[in-house]
């Protein structure tokens, strides 16, 4: 009875300690590290994509289309003026303003969303899962292997009275 009670108490204490340690560590690690890494990755990916791809695509597309269309319908001066003006303005505007705005908006939104999601949902799910798994493992281990070993008895000090040869 005493061994079962101490085993159960040890099992519960160990499960609670492991559950709290792992859930606190995972909560801090997942919410801080992953949200920062994902924010930086998303910010860099979007800003590079928007600044490089869109500026190249729009500058080439607009300069070719506008120059051909305006040279047919309008005079040469007006077509050159519009193609240069629009290609420079749109490439600067799209590469700088929109990429900064979108990258900041997405990085802030995603970092907040991911930090809340990862810190709350994943920590709760992992904590519950680890707690259940560890308690099942420890209770199974203690119930199966503890009876195999004899109980430890305390040593009593008895004086040596005489030595016989």
C-alpha cells in the first residue's frame, strides 16, 4: 500500500514536472523563435519578389506596350515621353512603396497570428499530449518493472559483540 502510494505520488510529481518544463520551454521557443524567423523570412521573400520581379516585369511590359501603342496612335514625342515617365514612376512606386507596405503589413500580421497560434494552440496540444504519454509510460513502467525488484530495507546498526574464529 505504501509502495503503491509513493509510486503513484512519484508518478504524478514526475508527470507534472515534465509537463510544466516541456510546455514552458516549447511555448517560449515556438512563440519567439519561430515567429521571428518566419517574420524575417516572409519580409525578405516578399520584398525581394516585389522589388525585383514586379519592377522588371512592369518596366519591360509597360515600356514595350506603351511605346508600340502610342507610336501607332500618337506622335513619336508623346509616346517616348509616356513610356519613360510611366516605366520609371511605376517601377519606383511598385518596387519601393508597395513592397514596403505589403511586407510590413504581412510580416506584422503573420507574426502576430503565428505567435498567438503557436504559443497557444501548439503549447496546449503538445502539453496535453506529452502529459498523457508520459503518465501512461511512467505508470506502465512502474507497474511492470517495480515489482521485479525487491524492496530496499533499511540497515539497522547492531553492535558487533564478538568475533569467533
